[in-house]
C-alpha cells in the first residue's frame, strides 16, 4: 500500500518534533537543578521580580537558599548569594562562568559587544584585559596621571569650601570630580569645561546627559532580553533610546579620535598622553593577536565614561551606610555559563545566566554583626581586602571578569573621601534628622539614592589649606 507524499512528509516532521520534545523532557527530568520557584510559561519567574530586582532576589534567596535556580522569561538564571556559592561561581568555576549574556544594551550601546564589559569570553576579550593590565591601568601609567587627580581634588575642595554654609547636593560635586578625572585620563580633556571644549561636537550638558543615559540603559531590565518574542515591541522604549544614544556617542567618539590622530600625525617623538592615545598606538601595532579596529577603540573609550557613576555611589556606600549593607553594585554584572557544569551537586546548563547577589552577602548575619548598622570601625584591624580575594566584600567583583579599573577607582575614592572627611564638618540641613532621610535606592548597575542627599558643610581647617 502506498501513502501519499504529503502524508509521509508530515508524519516525518511530527515524529521528529515528538522526539525532540521527548528528548528535552527526559533531559530535564534527569537534571538536578538548584532549588527555586516553579516558573510560569513564557514569563518564567519574572512575576516575582519587582522594581528593585536585587531586593526581590534577596527575598527569594532567603526562601530557596544560597544557590538558587530561577527563570527569567525563557532563560535559566542561577543566583549565588553566600560567600561559599559566590566563590564557586567566581573562583572554582570561574572559567565556565566567564561569559556575558548578549543583552540589547551590549549590542546597541557598545558597538555590538565590542567593549570589554559585554564582549564574549575569547581571544578578543583576553587581549582587551591584557591591554588593561599592561597598558591602560599599569602602575606606571596611573602614576603618570597622578597630577590630574591632585588638581581635580584641589578643585573639589575649593568648590566645596566656596559653598560652606549653604545646602548642597553632594552627588553633583562627586560625579563632577570623577567625570573630570576620568575624562582627562581617558580623553585628555575636561569635557565639562566650556573653555576646553569650545570646538567639541557636544556641550558639557549634552556630554553629561549622554553618560547618564549610557549608565541607565546598561543597567535596565529590558523585557526583550528575557522574552525574545517581545523584543520587537520594545515595550519600554529602551532599545529606541539605545539606538539614538549610540548615534550621538559615535559622532562624539569619531570627533575624539580624529582630534587625537591630528595631534599625533607629523610629530616625530610622539608620546601617548591619555588612554585614547594609548589605544590608537595599540591599533597601529601589527603584532597584536587580534587587530584593534577603530570601532574597538571607540568601544573601549566609552567604558571609562560609563564608570563615573560608580564613584558617587561608592561614597554613598562608604560614608552613609556601610559597604556591606549598601554595596555599590547590588549584583555583579551578569555572567553567562559557557558549558554544562555541576556546582555544589546541582546541574547548570550552558547558556544559563549567573548572578552574584552582593547585596545578600552584605546582609548575612553570620558574616556581619548587625549588618544594617553603619559601623565603619568594624574593618579596623581586619585584613579583609576589596580586590576580589575576600568574598565577603566584592565591590569590584572577583575572578577573570573582575573590574580592571579598580586601582584607579580606589585611588580616586580614597583620596577624595579622605579630603571630604579631613577638610569639612558635615551636617544635615536645619530641622532634618537622620531619621527623616529616605534611604531607598534605584536599581541599576549601581544603587544610587532615590532622593539625593542634601548636606551643609563647614570647613575644619585654616582657610589657606583650601587654596594650595
Ligand atoms: C569605584 C569604582 C568602580 C567600581 C565600584 C567598579 C565595579 C565593577 C564591577 C562590580 C564590575 C563587574 C565585575 C564582575 O563581573 O565580577 C566591573 C567591571 C568592569 N569595570 Fe569597573 N568599577 C569601578 C571603576 C572602574 C573604572 C574607573 C573603569 C575604567 C575606566 C572600570 C572598568 C570596568 C570594566 C571594563 C569592567 C568589565 C570587565 C570584564 O567584563 O572583563 N571600572 N566594575
């Protein structure tokens, strides 16, 4: 008996489909996944994640434990929220967890994942890290920028002195100082200074706005990153904003590179003065394993600006609360599990997104005595460091993808914090008590205050100390 051709084709398709579905089911049944809430179809566990995802994840970890399996849309997510599990992700299985998920922000705002943060684990990323260690953030290079830090610190102290007695928004001063230091080191100019940027394609206001937008868009929870079938609708309008921002950045970075090339051309004993110079020099190096293109130079240049917001937030962590209960980054930048693995006896499949809840570790009562209380002296006499060795305190992450700019970040923070504390007495405005302060935060790459802090300061030292 002969069957019609259409029947043969459709039965073959159906059978194949059934086998695939069966195969997935069998595989799933066999997997021993970490505990976690049961996911819904399509949305997974996104219904449990509120507007402050780090707090939702913290609450879930209290229920399901320090290694938890979630699902965001169609993507599996594992969360480490104790010293032991963070160590498993960032140390024991570091190389397996060294990928980064491909989010829209990486695609649209960093030249299709060409910067260090969002680039995939591989030769390109390895070379970029090597450049950071050997060239961009080497001890010698950072020493050569010391005069910039000194000048900007003096300008900060002078500016604060001038505002003695009046109410000020502290974060404005702090983000300006970090932006000035970083833009001088990276771009060779203060892009907040009208006189220095007369011929620039962006005004200081536009420059600030672009960086604010870059930082915000790199930290948002974009629904299309979890539910790809909804990506085309761009429900929050984030992708539209990313595309528009990338155009503005490209125009600016093209200008920066042209300007640097013009200065370099024709100069015999040319010496690199800022990071763009160093990157352009590296781009000319024929011996590099992976060629550095103009696009990579632009992508690497952009990262410096994006980090400026971390500094004011660090002060917040250091000065207002403590670094454990209000860490700079409540969760480290998401990682991607590169191959199937077993962690603490649980199966984690390749492609799973991995989060480390630094927020939860900072609130662990077995690690910290009264973690909610601001008590900086708890660190006195402790050898604990912030450089990725002590997993109780991970402001810069740990392992292969740890922050490569931490030496610069630490230098700026330590010197400015010391100046703020040594140079001034800090008070809240009249009739405001510490109990009146709203300590809520905004979620993103860092956790700035929802309502910025207003303070009044008085100098502590003789006037000449502020005008050196
Ligand atoms: C106090 C300031 C800073 C803080 C708190 C901070 C924090 C962080 C954190 C938590 C990560 C993720 C680490 C992980 O995934 O384990 C990171 C990554 C990164 N940071 Fe920073 N950072 C700071 C300053 C800087 C500066 C000044 C730069 C460069 C100018 C920089 C460049 C980067 C880059 C390129 C990455 C991605 C590394 C990779 O994926 O390989 N950071 N930072």
